C-alpha cells in the first residue's frame, strides 16, 4: 500500500489486481471535525480513470465493509470488482466510481425510527443525520475526483437495513442522489400494519410527490428463496411482501411509472445475502448506467 494525502485526508492506494479498477482507502476520513467521527471509506476507481475529461458517475454503497470483501457476520461479499469486470468486458455500462461507506453503528444509522434490537435496548433514529453525512461525503468526493456531479449521475445503494437507508436518503436528499437502489429493503422497520400509514411514508411523503422535481428514480427488488435459514424465511419474505406494497404505493399514490422512474425485480432463486445482492447489483447498474452504443 502507498499512502498519500488528498484534500488534507490520508488515503492508501492499493491495487488488488482487479481488471475493473483499483482502490483509494481512507481509514479515518473526517470531513468536518466538529460533526463527523472518523470513518473508513473505500473509493474504487476504474482502471482507465483520468483526472481530466468528461467525468464519471458515482455509486455510493452502504455496508461498505461487505462491498468488496467478506466482513462481520457475513461470509460473503458483493464482489463489486468482479461484477464491474463482466459488465465492462461486455461493454454494457459506462465506467463508474464506487464509494463504499463503512457503518459506525449500523442499527442507529440505517433506521429512521428507534426500535428494539435486543432486550431493553432501543436503537435507530439516526438516518436523517446519516443522510446528511452522505451529502458532505459526496461534496468531498466531487472535490477530490473527476466526477459527474449532478444527481442524475449519482446513486445511493444498499441492502436490507442498508436498502432502507438508501431509499430514505435518496428521497430526502434527491437533489444530490437521483438514483436509488433498495435491494431487499427493510421497509418493515418500526412496525407495519398499512405501509401508507407508517412513519417511513409520513417522513418521505412530501419528497415523493410528483411536484418534487428532485425526487429520485427508484429500484426495488426482493428474493423468493425461503429455505436455508431464518434470514430467508423471515427477512426476505418481509422484504418481498413490503417491496411489492411499496412498488404499488409509489405507482398509485405518487404516480411513479414502471420502466421510467421506478424499477422492480423479483429474484426467483435469490435470498437475503450478499450473493443474491451481487447478482442484482449488476442488473441495477445496467438499468442506471447502460452504455449508449
């Protein structure tokens, strides 16, 4: 690894030999000292990255600790470099920059409301602040790299709780993140009887209205695998049920149009893990960043 400074931040250049690109990793990025705790950030740059010229779209990804390598509770990762290599080789998408953000406290940052995550312990409610952090991070990335800065070229992507966080962030901060990827999103967080009456919708209602010219394009998907673990039986079944409900709500109440600004995908063999999300991430990229031949 080779250390260097960029806009006052210490980073490491490292090349893992991926055809699709190489890394700049910030082990302790602090954008605003009076607001932000140090956070690990990976920036994956295309192999042909140039600081000059047209610029590159940027995809921001929650759960940055599993974007490129397995970490924590999961034995799998999204294997983003492999996905990008396949897409580049087939000339299916334009080159992109991927920014992966490690969570500091996932249960707090990725939930819009407080809920019980363990006996006598309530976590969550930090999602507005996390979204605000992502805006500051986008400003740092745009000032440090050759990016296409408009919301039309910028995506926020995540799965499960990270998918909920991506959905919420894209709606609230649509002027910065114009494309949302919510894979197996945790729309059940905070409790759901009728989706339209949840705190999630009450927080996002005004941002989803057709009159909001900055409301994002939205990708929502879910898997049909119910075997091989409690996570598939419970979490993915909830993601499927409420994902369908959210797609319907976006069409019926907010006039989203399938194939235009709303995209859905039902993965017949996918479950609630990074292997399924890695596959669907490639489909999402082809939808949002298709190369014009």
